[in-house]
């Protein structure tokens, strides 16, 4: 069993990661480490932000009393950065996906505000030019050394529809229709999304890495 500290307090994200990785992995969250530092995600790439989070948290863990007190000590820190890239917007919102509606603030925006801004910017853009993708980069750092990160990336191509549909998912899921489908991620359901998503594809590469380590 490999124990991962997922560098987030987002329960939905952790649940998604645990489901995709399966029984061979045990995922902890930052809720179990209340004194963990908040890492400023100020890099201009997904890889930069993911690496910064994973490395800083792994280094902090090595000297943390909370780490020593944990019954299930993490073997690795796993951090991700992900977002939506819309071609006609030059790849925006990109690394600013979570705070797209309020780029002058440090905190994340509400999903509804981000979606409304995106639809407003694309209001005059025809359907054929609304191509987009979700992209994810995972950074894996061993808690034994905390020195360097191994990266895994994934992308899911699709398009932005003209309005929100579906009640599932989170973020831009109600607007994003993956290639080969006519329904949004919010309509397709977790099982389908967990096969198609950018995070699922990056996690499959992570699983393959651990499989090779074990062989």
C-alpha cells in the first residue's frame, strides 16, 4: 500500500483521485495536517505550481511533529495543478482557472462567477471555434528526501458549449463537452469522467510508474 498526501483540502478532488488510483493507494488530505504551510501558487505554468506545492510540503513534512504523530505516514506528497485552456482566448484561463473572475484577488472565485465570465467572453464566438481542453500536471515528491519532483501530465480535448448543463462535477464541468460526446462533464457522471478526464489520464501515468517500480 502506497500512502500519498494529496496537497489539497478539496474533498471532491481527493475522492476523485482515490477512486481512480484504487485500492493499492491510501490518500491523505491536508485536513490531517492543520499546520501545513499554504504554498503560494505564483508560477506561470501548471508544472511550476504543482512542483512548488509538492516540494515545499514534502520538505515541511520531514520536520513536522504532525508527520511523526501520524499512524499512516505518507510515503509521497502528490500535488496537482490543472485548469481549462480555451484556444480562442490564447489558452486562458489556464493557471488562473480557479480565480478567473477575480484575477486581482488572491482567493479563488466561485464556480458560477468563473463560468459566467467565460460564457461572456465567448458570447460572440461560433461553436466551431470554441475548442478547449482541460490540462493537469501532477508532481510526486518522496517524503524521504523532498528534493525533486517527478511529473505526470494529462489532457482532455473538447469544446465549450453555449450554456451550462448538468448538476454533477465542479468548476467548468457544466460548460465543457469532451471530444466524442454531446453531454457536458457535469452530465456524463463520475464514472465516465474518471475515464476521460485530464486528471484521470495523468493518474494513469502515475499508476504505471508505480507498477514499474514494483516489477
